[in-house]
């Protein structure tokens, strides 16, 4: 079962957006996207909240996520989080467990 993690980064003076831009500029985002087991790594910017950035991060399974967390890339991310003094609200979801009843409401 795949795992999706939503991380809402929040800071001051648009530091969350600066963080996301630096992640992209340094090539960290591309490195993560090319990591075995990564399904998605994408930033979204709330229209009414200039101080937050939402990251949607998906992995094939827990083992792939654990490898990512143990990587040197994760150390780079942690350093940038500190640099931009970001706070995080994290939600994790195990996918592929949508009930048959709920599936009838999903339009693909």
C-alpha cells in the first residue's frame, strides 16, 4: 500500500515559499522525485495564506519512505527547514484502502 504525507510548512516573511524555491533550485526536489519508490513530491501554495506551503509526498511503501528518511537528502531538507525556521503540520495517509461505498463518489 502506498503512503502519502501532507506537510504544511509555515513560517514568517514568506519563508516557506523561499524554502520550496531553494529546494527546487538546489535540485533536491528532482533528486527525491528520481528516488526509487517515490510516487510524488509536489509543492502547492495556498491562495489566501502567503506564509504556508503544502507538500504532498507519496511513496510506494513504508520501506521506500524509510530509505528516504535515512538518506543524506533528508539531512539537506532538515538543514533548510532550520534555515527558514519552519514549523510543520504533518498528516499521513495509507492509500489503496478506499471503501467500495466511497468509490462510487469518485470520478476519474
